[in-house]
C-alpha cells in the first residue's frame, strides 16, 4: 500500500494534514485527482522538508 500524504501550509502559518488516516476536515480534504502544476499554485520541496513540515 502506498502511503499518500498531503500537507497544506497557509500564508497565516496554519498547517492542514491529510492522509488515509484523516481524509478531510473543516478546511479541506485529501485530493482524489492528480495535481497539475500548471494550474495549481504549488511549491516543490525536498522530501526531507516535507517530513519536517508533516511532523511539525
């Protein structure tokens, strides 16, 4: 099984985490579609940085 994780850090510094363990909350949800970097304002970060943010 692949471990899918999605973290969203807002401009106000609020962190929202989504995974198979928490699919959604009042702020959003784990995406069910592929992300298109041309359409979505994303910032690529190294895996180590993602883990630092995820475990914050």
